[in-house]
C-alpha cells in the first residue's frame, strides 16, 4: 500500500462506518426503511406467487389473526416507553377471558357486567404491577413475572381447572346455567359493513389512540423522557411514579380487552386459550422498534410489527408451509428486526 | 512529509520531520478525523516526551474528546499516524491501547467504574476481565487493592459498593486503576472536576511521582490552577488544530488566546442591589448532624454558594428542590411556608434546579435539543393536550440563537452536542419557564471559558425578577459571576460577602479554614 492511498482508503472506511452521524448514507437508509422495504418485498413476493394474497378477504383474515396480539402489544409498548416491561399481559388476557365467561355462565351476568369486570380486572392488575414496581421497587421483569404466575394459577381456582361452558358442573356440585350473551358473542362474530370484524376495529382504534397519546400529547412525551432518563424527568418535575403506574394500567386494560375479544371469538371459557399471546405481543412491540429506524418503542411500529408477522405467516400458509415452522419464522423476523434496531442504528458511540 | 501542510498556518507544533520518530514517547502526525462531512480533527501534530506533563486546553467542541477517543482506540482516525516509543500505534480497541501502555481516565466518572461492584472488585477489574486465573481469590487480591488505594490516598473499606461512594472517590478509583497499569502515556480528561482541593493535591503528588519515573502525561483541563501547578508545557486546541505550543515559562494569557482565538476581558460585574427575599431558610438542617443554616436569597441578585466537595451545597439545593427532606428547620418562599415533597411541587412553585450531574440528572439522551429544552414546561406548548411541535421548535431556535448553542439544528440529538453546549441547553430549559428561584449546581462543570462567559452573561442579563442561586466548588468561578458569595463549610455558613470585587484570598482561606477545623475536630 502506498503512502498516498492509505489515508484515502482509511477515510473511505471511516466515512462508511460513520455514515449514520450525518443521517445520510446506505446504513442510515437501511436502518430507516429496511423493515418497511422488507414488508413491501414480502407482500409483492406473496402476491406474485398467490394473487389471492392481496384480496380484501385475505387481508381481513390477516388483520383478524393479528388483532388480539396487536392489542396486547400496544399495551406492552406503553410499559416499554417508560423503560419497563410487562410479562403479565398474556396471563391478564387469559384471566380476563375466564372472568368474562365466569360472570356470564356462572353468575348469569350480562354483557356490560362481563366487560366491566374484565376492564376492572385489567386496571387492578396494572395498578398492582405498578405499585410493586414503583413503591416496593421490585424489578419490573420480576414483578410482572410473579403476577403472570399468580394470574395463570388464579384463573383455574374458581372452576377447579376446568373450562367454562354452559351446563358445566361447578366444584360445589351445582350446574352453571348461564350462557354467553348474544351481544357478547357479537363482539367476536359481528362484522362492520359485513367485512371488518370488531376485533380489527378495536385494534385500529387503539393503535390510533395510543400512537396519538404517545407521540402527540405531553403525557406521552413525559413517558418517553422517563424511559430515557428517569432521574432527569424527576428533576424536571415529572410525576415519574404516577406515569409508571399509569403505563402498567394501560397495559393491563389493553390485555383485558384482548381477553374479552378472545372470549367472544372462542365462545367459551377455554383454559388454554391465550397461551402464546405474551410472546407474540412482545415480539410485535420489539419488531416495532425497527420501523422507520426509531429505535424506540412506538405504537405505529408495534402495529406494523404485528401485521408483519401476520402477513408472513399467512403468506407462508397459503404456500403450504407446514404449521410447525411458524415459531421459527416469527423468531427469524424478530432477530432480523432486532439487528436493524440495535446492530445498525445503535452503533453510535 | 505532509505534517502541518494541511493544518493551516496557525500550526505551531514542532514538525515531526525534524526529529527522528523515536525522540518522543508519543507522537501524532497529521491526525485527522471526519464524522461524515464534518471535519473534527484537521491535522494534529504533537509530540509528548517521556517524563513530562503536557496540558491540553481547548474549548468545548475543539476536538479534545475525539482526540482522546482515537488514542484510546474507541474511534478510528480518518488519516494520519500515531507512534508510541517510535513504533506504529494503531489501536482498534481500548484493550489495544492498554496493551501499548496507554491509559486513559475518562471525563465521565461513571464510565470508569462499575457501580454495582465493590471497591476491591473495581480496583482489580482488569484482573477480573483479563487475568489468567479462573478463580478470583479475594483474600489474595486484597493486599494489592489496598496498595492501589493507598497510592491515591483512597481511604474507604474495600467492600463498600462503588455506587455508595462519592464522585470524587469514584474518580480516585479510576485513577488508581490507571496507575496500576504502569502506564507509558497517561491521559487524564478533566480529572479534578469532582475533586476537592485536598483530593486534587493528592492526585498531583501521584502524577509528579509518575513523571519522575518517566511517564508521559497528557493532562486535559479547563482549570488554570491545575495547569499552573502541573504542566511544563501547554498545547492549545481549537477547531481541530493545535493552535499553540507553549514551553516553560508558560505565557498563560497567550495560551488562553490560543484556545479561544481571542483574549478574555476581565470579568466585569455591575453589582445589583438585593431585592426582596425570595427564599428564606431558618434553622434548616439537611441531615441529622449538619449545622442549621439561616439564609435569605434575594431577588435580582446572583448568589453563589461556594464550598468544597462535601461541604453540603448540593444537599442544601436538594432540600430546596424537594429531592431530599430536611431533618429540621423551615423554608419560606415569598413569605409563605414552603414544604416541597418532591421536585414537582418545587417546579410548580417556580423553583427550578439543574443538578450537578448533567448526564444523569438533566439530559434526556433519547431526546433532541428541542425536547430537552421544553421538557418541564410542556404545558406551555400544548393546545388541548396536544403538543404544538412548531411552537416548541420556534422556542428552541430562539434559545439556540440567544445562548449561542453550537448545534447542527434544533432537532439534532442531544448527544451530538459537546458538554458545554449541553450545559447551555440545560440552562435554556430552565429559562423557558418563569422562575422565582433558579438553582444551578456547578453550572460551569466541563464548560470552557467562552461558553462560561455566554452562560454567565445570560444569567446576569435575565436575573431581574427572580433570585438566582449558583453552587460552585471553585471560588474563581463564583467571583466571575456573583453579586454575593456565601461560603459553606462542613454544612455551616462561614462567610457571606456581598460587595464585589470580592476578596479571593478571604474566600479561599474561609474554605480551607473549615477544612482545618474538620481535621482538628
């Protein structure tokens, strides 16, 4: 290597490595648009292979399949924003499913009571999580992990571990004579304009609501500040503890809503429903970090993350990929998205 | 040789071509660094001889940190050469630097220690990370750790968690570690910014002993007193170039000129009369064994509290700001009882504070400049709970112009700004709302003289209508800006001066007097 070219090569090398510093360059573009590009390429590929992929009917199926996961993921996004984490969402959804069934089938309650009970449950669990984390200073992962186990166990207690359905025998020997109300079942079966399921409507509404809340209001701004530097936020006069607790309560409510919709779709208090919700929701929120290179939790990203996984699985299913490859594919998507987020964009020192 | 050719006429550094490569312990030749299109280092030539202490002065953003990071192997140079003992030195990682005998104590104190580990583990962290033995035998290591601690005069039980010791002691831990490597070249970046005079003096003694054993030291500092005390040569860095190289006897005013590109006028303060008492403290005790304080802070004036590290300044400020609860005494704000349970109450009452720890207590790393400025006052930029981003950015642009903040723009990430400019952003934040009392704890920490003057001027210009309370360890910084200086030692007020020009000697002696008393007691 001659003396003249070495520095130039070095300069070129460094330029490339530091391209993200001035926001230009290939790396920056990949970080920003990589995941969306991948999404577009994927849609094009599946459409070419299977034209029915892009039909309205199929897209609605995809939306419906991801709606509950997305709702939970939107909730967990709020806890991620304040620098926390909520592992209890899957259990909250499952408990909410059992609770709504129990209210209707065993107590003979109506739709409003069932829904209200679930929402109250979500708020309560969120409050408990928040208090454990904020007041008792239990680390978030541990507090919500404990809450997860507690709820997974709790939902089995009233029915002695059995699923809830009309005519079931209760532990005390009596027979449950209530049933799911038609209005409640409609939450799972009615379609807006005969095409869009309620769960999709709820998902879209929550996605808009939460992304507006996080992105455009002062409350969301403060939550991001807390997640980045809680001490600085506290010294800037933010009510850090209240915001943290609120984030867990939002997460609890979202999970409860997910549980309600799941109960309405399944039509009975099925003990094993909702098992995979937690991991799928967390994956969607984490994939969301990579959308538009934000590198941070954000509601739009979370929704796109859920959609991304849903479209991919749907497309592969149409092309007859076996069901047992699904988790592998989800994992691969997550790893790639995390590479976008951390490997490429967070290399700044 | 390209040396100096591209660096501009201002370069006065010794051209490296005139001496054989082996002459200096550590030699840089035409070192350059670009971040994208932004040239941060534009051809640095310098030579550091063995057994000398060379001071490097530079304004914020001059490129000091970048230079250190290149030598440390954190960044790669865009062009140029480094030689250590005449051999090519081209580190690709910090451990390369360590292997070459180049040891760096970084400015951010918490970057040098592991908070969750105890003192012994921190002192021997290199042994833990790179040692050959699979087991870490504490008892066998204790003697070595004790020796390391003794060398820098660190007198704390070895099993104390580092998170529980003071910033000054953490700094000493980092320095003790650096020394244990038997460095050929030691680089210290603002090592005394958190140290008291006595602790700094201890450090200077250690550095001189090392110098006498042939270690080359590059000492980066803004503190003239440190530089006067230690350096046999001063280099000044400005805009990524060496602009001055001064050997003994050092012409300090020329050095400051070389650093700033202009001379400093003497601080001219037009003293302001004391207005009404804004905050009055009566018998306030910040802790169980701390003497009670009676103090009134007046409107329109800039009041400085000067005290050494541990004198209780920050504790006092934290009580006023609701971060810490006083154990006794009362506070009255504008004549009304004031009992802040948290900073939320303080901010609502118009009491604003910028904490000493800028990175940990003020700056939100994920936010851009605008968001950092508006954070406590989002209500003022909100219409029907929605943020008015346009209004926020307009305000940020005004602040940037007003305080001469050097930033690529109001939406630049805060991390892209140098320390001094981040400090200006913090000031801009607290000037956004209407303050009754503005408290700034060590506002000049890590801030160069030019930025310091900008901040000082802005503070004095806006001082009407509020009380301003500044906390300093360095009496010169207080003299530069204050209308009134209160000296605090060991928690007690020992002097209260309110007629500039101040008697520096008296301030210093009351600071050290307190020290003697503490040792006598």
